[in-house]
C-alpha cells in the first residue's frame, strides 16, 4: 500500500468538505484512484464507517463506478446489530477439520497444498515450514515486539490485507493495550515463541512488521532502521553507495550498524541501542541523520517523503522510527513475486547480494551458518542527547 500511495500523493484534498485533523495529526492527500473493499457495521450520521475492516484493494473496479448502495448498507447494519459478536472475515474464518491437514511444530496446518507463490511455486506448507525453521533466528528480533502483519490467505495473486489489531482467530498471540496518540487505549498484539510465529503462518501471514521497542519497555525504543528507498530505475550501484554513506555517517558517530536486504528495492541499515531514550528524541535523531545525508549530498538523497522530491534520488526513510511505526522484521518473507526475504547479511556482502537477492530457499541455506548479526544484542550503544 505504501508504494501505491507514494505514487499518487497530491497537495490539496480531493473532498469538497475535507475532514479536519485532530491535534498532532497531519494529512497526506491522495488522488482518489484506488478502490478498497471494506467490511463495516454501518454508516454513521457523519457518513463515516463504523467498525470498518480493510479487506484489500480491488483492481477490478473503476473508482468512477463506485456508489453508496443504501439498501445493502441498511441490511448489513441490521444483521450486524442482531449478532452478539461480529463474525470473522470470510477469509480469516478457520477451516473445518478435514484430512487435508498436517502438523508442523505442534500446530495443525490446514490446506497445506494451497499455492501461495506461483513463481517459483511455493505452497502454504512451505511457508509454515520456513517460519518453523527460522524461528530461533527470527524471534530475537520479532518476538515480544508489537506486530503489524500482512496476510495473504489465498496467495499473493489474490487480495492481501494489513492487520495490526488482534482478532479471535489466533490463540497463540499475546494481546496488549496500548495508549494511542489520540489518548485512547487500543488492543495490539505480539508473539513470544515459535508457536505464535507458526500459528500466524497457518492463518496466512506472510510479512511480519515490528515496532522499534519491546513490549517490556514499550516507550524506550532499541532498534533504529534506515530504509534506503530508491527512485524507479536507479542503478543498484547508487543504492549500494547510499548504504556506504549511511554507514560512514554512523561510524563517525561511533555507532555500529548492521545490514539486511529489504526483499524489495533497497537495503535496511539497522542500529541497536540500549532502551534509554524515549520515542521523540529517538525519532528526531533518525530524522537528523537523514537530513545530514540530504544536506551533504543533495543530488543523491532526500529526507522528504513526497514522491516528487525523490526524482533520481534515494529517499532515506527515517519515518519508521516513530512510535507506532513498523519495519519489516529480519527473516520475514515478503508478499511479492519471488518470495524474497528481508535477510541479515554481512557488510562484506553488500556488493554481491542484491536487495531482493535472497529468497526463502537461499535464506534457509544461510540459517545455521555464520550469523552476521551475532553481536547485535551484545552492544551497549546509547543516544547522547
């Protein structure tokens, strides 16, 4: 979604009567060219959706054909009010027990032969086995951190959806109430063991995105991520030079950093910290790093999220270091063709491993070998504020 949204940013609201931001909020307006399928309970008196749940984008629909269907809305609202609890989304509803099940890591896996990726062909059982095998490596980075996930229960060729709040479908997760920026508490969730990881894979989860802090110290982040996001068509050598420049700047500050592939267009430079600083100074520090990069090499880099500022440049994405923002977890699969993985690599591999150069098969070959991130949690690095 982020990639799609970045390409359709506009300056002005497309609405005749745009909503007003709450205190501390800012809006980024988009061209109204995408259609989303939303499940909801009813329309409010202000023409907003109540209990809305995003199911996916509908590429088969033309935005100009979308209109409010009053009768259908009323029927949905009436049916919802009659139910004590809203049903799970159709594609989240657990499958009925059948012979078409296997057991992986003590978890019952349904529809193991369902094709999730077509090129190469990867089945659901392959995805679950992957997460079972990488669990010991992945959990130090993905466990005990609030998650946002991407589920593709019918495979990546069908609608995938983003989920950050718990549902009734997975008993292996742990829920946690979190105070939001609006002053309200909302339920989030995390996993703490291999059973949680495997259970999420059983539910169709492909991508795991994590907060920069652990649940036991939620307001003190300990992992800073710089995502180098190149403009379309940029040469890979330019991206690699960007990684070197980020590392060089961090080295000057005596900060040891680590490298991983994104599974997409760029690399991630990750800096471990002791959980000592709070979110705002942590966020501000990440922003200053990106701004220094932009100032020192204005023809190469930008710290501005706007798409029109990225022409022939690399966006040094520092925004994911704010409270509530997430980044793709190390060892996580990406819900994209090729089944790429966001994989920890050694700095010496920068010139030989492309950002999308490690897939599930290659990742499994690396697990159990030399760990380039073995010292990640052995460092005592703190922000000097």
